[in-house]
């Protein structure tokens, strides 16, 4: 008996892959923001500063069709030049 759930369609990425990609994107964005905030220019005695960073290149572990599908679903926004930001739904 064939297992049809294990074979993804060629039209769009599997829902599980999209979920993993979005999770990886959020984690990368969080780490990039933390790295940006911890730079030497803020000073340990200052009140600190939140990063204004909102867009990053997506993790390269997932192919472009995954990111295109997340943009289509409204979970990410494509800003051009390979940069994405979180969408309104995410």
C-alpha cells in the first residue's frame, strides 16, 4: 500500500517544511538582533538600545520555493535584494 502523505507535491513545499523554515527564520532574526545590540558602541553603562533590524537574508538550509510560499501566505514579506522580514500574520 502506498503512503501518499509521505510524498509531497511538487507544486508547493510540505507544511512541516514551511513550519521548520519559519521557525529557523525567527531564530536567525532573533540571534541577528541580539548580535547587533551587543556591539561595542552601546556601552555597558548606557541604558541600552533596541535593534532597529527588521530584515535578514533567510537561512540557506531551505530552498527559495519555501520562502516564496511563506511570502504568499503572508507570514514573511520580501523586501528585495534577498531580504525578508516577518509578515503581519507571523
